[in-house]
């Protein structure tokens, strides 16, 4: 396609047949609105002032390059790709769920795998939200130029002051558990809760956990037996801004996730200007290399968390470092530039 600078580049993200409604990002998304926040795949559209669609025909009308998401059995995505190419659109594809366990679950079915391989070969390229997904796409497209596959992390609106949810350090207390899925083994949610309990006992810092699974999860949480008055559960789903306000009140976000996900837990920490400890998501590794779970044992992660809970200056240094790294690689401006350069390449 013709070369466009980042200022002129617009991207349409298409989730064919998905539940999220059409959303235009020609103006910055407000933190008080009811629409989907400008993060995850919506973030790719938002950082380019593009559009998020679920209707293929409306995506075609946009006359922009398209990032096509692959979901469920990939049938809708396959049909959408055919229509988009028929109308001359440049199309990159990405699995919508890109944790390693999610990729494995999706591609263990013969029909889905066959459809995935066909789509990946017919598309103009692949955009990966994690380095590991990029390696998978690269091998699926081994006959094509490596330049047609790129790892481009999901962006966060760090430049926009209305998405700054920071809280004064003196108003922060406690540990926020970043994960909430007992039934996903690679989340290591139970182990993270045990680490949080130990840290609570050693420092007196309270612990907050999200439980949207009702009584079943509540019974599991009771078995861990946190100190009296030091354990708080959030059991009602909140809007994303309200959730961030809750997160921002804590000194650290703790997790032991080993799923190699894009990294929204760390992305939330960036918007809250707090510290993410543990986790091996893409954003964790980029923005929090000194505190993430990459190459660290559970004991080492617990030790890092303990030191940060006790030392406000150490937390401030990690936050400053993470913000600098994120502005360079994860901000809207940085990711928009990466997307524009990617779509300039020939397929």
C-alpha cells in the first residue's frame, strides 16, 4: 500500500460476528464513557484514530487496512477475509485469544487448525500481541517474508491525562491480586494468594481479590485464612475506570501468571502508575523487567514484592522506569508508528 506517516495512518479492527459494537476513535476515548475502553485490540484502533467493527461490510466501507481477529471456529473470520480481499483491502490477522494456553486450546481441533492455516497463508500478514504468538505465525507462514509478521504490543493511552489514575503514595496501601481465574492452571492464582497471605502477615498490608464467581470461589478463598480484617473481596463487576481507581489505591499488583498473555495486568498498572510484580505477559516484560516473573522463582517474586511494600522510594523508582519504557514502546504514539510501518510493507 502507499506509504503513510503515523499521523495519517488509520486502522480498522474487525471482530466479525463479535459482541462489541461499532466504535469510532476519531476523537480520544473518554474515561467516563460507557463504550469499550481503548485497550487490548480496541487499543490498536484507538491509537490510530481508527474504527472497531463487527460487521464486515461496514469495515470494507472504511477503505483502510484491516486487522482481522480470529475467534471461535474461525468460520466468520474466513468469510470476512474473502470479502475483504475481494474489495482490495490489505488484511493482517491475529488470534483474538493469544495466551499460550489459549492458542493450544484453539488449535487442538483438526478443522479449526486447518482453517487457521488457510487464513494465515491467505492474509497479507499477521500481527502478534506477544512474541510467542509471532513465532507461531512466522512458522505457519514459513514460505513468506518474515517482515509480514510482527510483534506489536497492545497500546495504552499513557499520553492522555484523563487515563492517568495515579493516587498519591501516602494514600496507597495493600496488595491487589491481578489474576482471578482458579480454573486456568498457568495463572497460578492459588499460589499467588498464598504469597499474598505471607506478605500480609509479614507487613500488615491488606490484600484485595476480585471474585466474580460467587460462592464456589468464596469457599476456596475462605480456606486460605487471611489475617482478620486484612482481606477484601470485590464481588461486583465494575466499569473499567472504576476498576482502575480500585487498583490504583494499592501499593503493588501481584500475580504469578505464566500464560505468556499480552499483559493487561501490567497495562492496568501503567495507567494506575503503580507497580506490577510477577507475571510473564508481553507488557510485563517490556515495562517491568525488574519486577516481572520472567526468569524468577516464586520465592524471588515474593522477595521483590516484600522489598517494594516496605520501601516507597523503590516503588517510585520502578514506576518512573516503567513509565519511561512504556512511553517508548507501549504508548499510543509509539504503537501507531509501529502499525503504520508494518502496513507500509509489501505482503
